[in-house]
């Protein structure tokens, strides 16, 4: 779909998030989009089986976004049909214990998907140029050096058979306010609410500045960023599921051949 090209950050381009509408429908309608998402999910299931059988490559999906932007919802909806035996989800929190005793990419490398698998990062190594920057957790020269380090790390992964698909879930501040209120009002969602969310919300401008630089500096030919309009969940789901399907189909995966002649096998 040609309109998805506008979501991909061109390598070297300077991203200004104000130029991207979080409520954009991309010209789609909701009922049709829900059908497309379901069709994409079925296709993803088949493609994942072929990825698993071929056992040569892996897929890494990186989800980043502000609180309530829909990272969990994307995983539940878009990837509900894939075989859980070959799909791992890793949620990265503040480094502690053994993680804190190693360099920042150590825990990322440990969570990478094996050949044949799909790995999903709910937050990722990009927190080390986002949260770390906003909260001044390390000196500026240290986190500034990480953009080039991340690009080199991702190039190493792609050179060794990992397809990286990075999605920034772009939500508006007004929509986040509504979703946080919904959590407070709904007893089945209230457990998700944290006062930390309110504190982080006050830092919105600083986060947008940090995201803009990360998206600008780390969208490369081998691992481009996609800026996904996330105010409407159905748009988010259709965009991400379509990009995933198209990326996996481009791999032109082959079913493994039998090492024996099936005509010579007798099953008694």
C-alpha cells in the first residue's frame, strides 16, 4: 500500500513530530480496516510457520511510544495468531541487578530472537537515548555516543539474518489524557494506572525532543523507523500488520526440502 510509505522515516531526514498527525486515518475506513487486520493476522500466522520451518532468519519488532500509546494492544491484536513456541515478548524496565552491571546493550543482546523466531521488544535499547536523556541518568556525551552505537549494533543484526521493524506509536497528548482517565474510571483497567504516568506526562516536550532525535539519527536503510498514527487503534493495527506482512513476504522464504525420497518411505 503506497500510503504506508509516508510512515517510514527516510534515512538522514530530520523528524519533526508536529508534522505527523496522530489521528491520521491514512484514507482508510474502520469496518474495512478491521477485515484487513484479520486477513493480515492469518497471513502472518502462515508466514511465521514458514520462517520457523526455514530456520535461517529472524524477525525483531521494536515498539516504542509514550505511556498508553498501545504497545500492549498492538502485541495482543496484531500477533495473536502466531505460534507462541516461536515468538517471544520482552518488556524492558529500569536496569537492575545483573543488567545494571553490564553495558546497556547486554540485556538487549540476550533477548534477541533465535533463527526462525519473531522477537518483540516492548520498549527497547532506545530507552537508553530516551528515558536516560530526559531524566539525565548518564552524562550527555555518553548518551549522545549511543546513536552511532545503536546503528552499528542493528547493522550487525541485519547482516546476520535479522529483519528489524521499528514502530514509534505516535499518540497525541489529548488522547493520552483520555486513555489515562479511562484507566481510572474502569475497575478492570485501574490496575494499569500509576502515578509515574502523571509525572512522565509533565515531561512531554522533553520526550518529544528526544524521540525526534532518535527517529532522525537511527532510521537507516537496514533498520528504518515507522511513525504510526496511534490515536485510532484500528489505524495503528492495520498499518503495523500490513508492514509486517509485506516485510516478511519480501524475504521470499522457502520450505525446506526433505533429505530423503518420500517415495521410498513406507509407513506401516
